[in-house]
C-alpha cells in the first residue's frame, strides 16, 4: 500500500520560507485566506490522520506558487509493501 506524504517543509525551504508562521503570513498576503496554525502544523508534520482538506492544499499551493503537485505531495511505499516485495 502507498502512503501520501505531504512535503510542505521542502516546498517552503526551496522558497526561503523558514517557519510555519512565515507561511501563514504569506498565505494571508497572497490569498486573503486565514489558516489555523494547528492546521498548517498538522500538514507540515504529516500528522493528519484524515484526508487533508483539498482547499487547504490549494491555498498553500497558491501562496507558494506551486505549479506541480509533486512539489507538495509524494506517494511513498509503506513498510508493508516493501516487506511483501522481498
């Protein structure tokens, strides 16, 4: 089985954004939207156990000017899949 891995940290770093607080400010500036700090933290740390709200990803992608979702989301093989292949 594959696991969805959000790579927000990498997308931020490649754009010189060092903190989640900076990202929140950028989101507000570029989109006029406000995201909760806890929401960004969950996305940043891949802690969301439910599906991540698509609108949140769209807002973040807009603020970071991400044109390719590969910069923000990766599919990774889970340990179960890796061990079954061996």
